C-alpha cells in the first residue's frame, strides 16, 4: 500500500492514544520454553466461541469515561491518569465519581515515567518517597484498589522497588486490592527488576502486559504474536499462578513506515534527496535554505480484531488463565464484547 505522508499520519493515529500502558521492549535473550505444538487456528468463517472468565479487567483513561457503557462484561476497571511528577509528587488523580455507574471494582492506576524519576522517587529513606507513599495510600481510600505501573525502573532501584511495594502493601492492609502491571517475560531473568516470583507474594494480582512484542522502533510485526503470548502465559502461570495472574491483551494496532524521513542529514545526503525527488524550488527562511517534497511511503500495519482477540482469549482460557485485562477501553472493535462473558462464581 502506498500512502502520502498526510494519509500516513491519519492512519497511524487511528485507534491509538496519546496515553500508553505498555511493556518495555522484550529482552533479546528471552526464550526458555521447549518447542510447543503449533497453534491451530479456527476457520475465519466459523462462529467464534464465547470466552468465559471470572475476572475481566479494562483500563479506562480519564477523559474517556464515555466509552464505559452499560452491560459490558467487566469486573474491574483500572482508572488511568495518576502519575508521579518530576518532583516525585502524586498528581492527576482521577475523580472516581466521573465514571458512569459501575457495579464492579475500580482501581487507581499510577504511572511513573522515566528511569531517573523512578530512581529518585523510590530512593529508600528519602522524604519524597515517604510523601509519595502517604499520598498513594490517601488517594486509594476513594477506590477499591491501587495498581502500580512503573515501567522504567533502573536496575539499581530493584530492591528499592520491592521494598516500596512492601510498604504500600502494609499500608493498604486488607482494605484495598493491591496490583501491579509488569512487563512480559517468557523466562526468569537474573536480577530482574520485575521479578515475578519476588513480587507475587506482595500483591493480590499481577497484570502481565503481554503486548508490544514489536514496538514503534522495532521491525514491523504483530503487537503480540499468538505463540509469544502463549509462552508469556506459560511462564506467568508457572511463576505467578492462576489465582493472581491477569493476562494483558491489546486493543490497539501499530503501523510502520518505510522509509522513515525523520532524521538528520549531512550535506551530501541533502543533495541526494534533492536529486532523487526532483526538487526544483528551494526557498530561504531568514537566510536558511529550505524545501518541501512529498515522498511516497510504504506502510505496514498490524492490529487486533474480534477474531484475533477471540483466538488469544481461548488460548489463555484453555491454559487455566482466570483473568484477562485490556489496554484500553475505546480502542477496540465493539464486536469483541460479543465473545466475552463473566462467570457467575
């Protein structure tokens, strides 16, 4: 498919959000599970099965509450938007009363972006960490649970992160559910900040973000191949166990363009571009030469629909997974809700 840059921009923005809740790019050395039987895909034109789970979690982003419509088979909402600012302070806590009526549990989701900020905020004994924990505990009083989604923790903060989670667990007691969102793994990694085995005893649930196997700067590919997702689920079931595991699924797609034009050029490269694209008009802006050209680019897009999501859910359900979670409400095909059901027990 050939697209102009304007059409490319429209396509890449379709269904995607300026917010993110995604795993870090996977380790280059991540395989550990023996060869598995190939996944048998059902015919496209067959009726899709209804996947039944005791828990179905979805993320709702503050400002997008209107996507939460009555009757959806959802047990838990991760209310997204609270974050740690550059001073280590808790900000942007959403107002639970802004959500439409919902009979399930609502969890405050808190993110912290940036390795330096994570290091600074988690530093044991610091007044910033003490104040942050106090603010998190206070904010959670208006919710049924708290979820920590710190995706850029440096290796040196590994033990500080574990002790941070332990302090929060002690402060929450049994009054609120305590969960974390963690990057996907198919094997145990030495000195892993997101060590499933060490974190699982501290929390009530772990949402494994089984997406972004391919990411914005990788080679094009599915957000999560079915086989990779199965391997993530196998490892997670073995280490975390079915009672605490939530398998994360993507409600979004991603596009990659070739070639990419956002880069710096040496002078000879500029001259090559002028020649290859038959540029005839070069202007000057306050003395600086500038020109505009419209290249044709090739775009590869991978996304999820009701078929791929149904197959993915059935793989997890057949493995004994009891809970799934989706990033995020409002990005999905509405047809997928016809194939999800909450169990009554």
